[in-house]
C-alpha cells in the first residue's frame, strides 16, 4: 500500500542535542513538507521541497534543517538552536497543492 | 489578516445532532477546497475535496462552497462519537505550485454519546 511513514512515533531529546525525524513516502510525490503543530496554533510550515536536492524555508525554519537526497525521503533535524522544540511534527507529500496533501501519522518530540 | 479563518471551538454536540463547521477566506483566487479530519495524536486525513462552488455529498458528510461570500462549510448529519476529532479546512488557488495549500487552524469537535 502506498503511504507516508514517519518514525519514530515518540522521541525524547535532552537539552543541547540534535535529533533527526524520519519521513519516507512511496506515493511517487514530488513535493514534501514538514509542519509543526502546537495546541491552538494550527499547522506551521517548517520546510518544504519540490524536487530532489532543493528545499525552501517555511514560516518557522529557524533551528531546523532538512535534506532531500532521494525523492522518497525528507528527514528533519531539530537542532540545539531550536529553543522550544517540544511539539507534534507532521510530514506530508503531494503532487501539488491543488491535489491536497497526504500526511504521515506524526512524531511527538519532547525535550527532557 | 490570515488567508483562512476557522473558529477553533471547541464544539460539543449530542450524538445524532447535525454539525456545521465553517471557514472563511480572503483570497478570491482559491478554487480547490478540502476538509481534513485529524484524530488525537494522528496525522490529518483528507475527508472531502471540492472544486469551485457548489455542494458535494459523501455519506453523512456534505461540503459546501460559496465563493461569492468566500465561505465554506462542512455538515455532518447524524453525528457519531467516532466523529470526535479536529477538522481542518484547506484551500488552494489554481496554480499547481508546491506550497499553495492554505490551512485553517482547525475546529475541535466532540460528539457526546
């Protein structure tokens, strides 16, 4: 079955550590996205990528980094520069905005 | 002004009630309209997809678009406890760019048995 897979479901990070969230899709979608979701704030775009080896910053890119070496994969690194990383992170993919996005099941990151 | 406005709720209704969820928008270029359902601690899933104006029905769900008023609605008939979730509206202009989907903040719905 085609879909988009995020791992892990839950992740704990110590202060000062970098962590990487995985996102893989087998839908043959060109575009991939990372969103952050906090209670009462809706979806906020972190980064997106339209093609391999190219990506653009979203509204809240500071403290995050991404790579797009393969069409299927778009990992997100939450760096120690991100001061408030505890949140629910969602990855999505699409053929383009007019088709809507397919979302993964999310990763909940907690700083301990 | 945000591109898409959505009342965050929360909204609580008794089982069997008709639910109306709404979004307003400011960009008259929006042509594609969607509703996503998100259960707690899960990713959003596409529930309804509509192009331009009019109504679309799928089982107990009806999506309605009024482009003249820049207003979209999702109606849920005979609501069930399993409909308890956050509902997000989303919309896009005709351009097929990757980053042209605009989301509402979501309305949290609880259906009480």
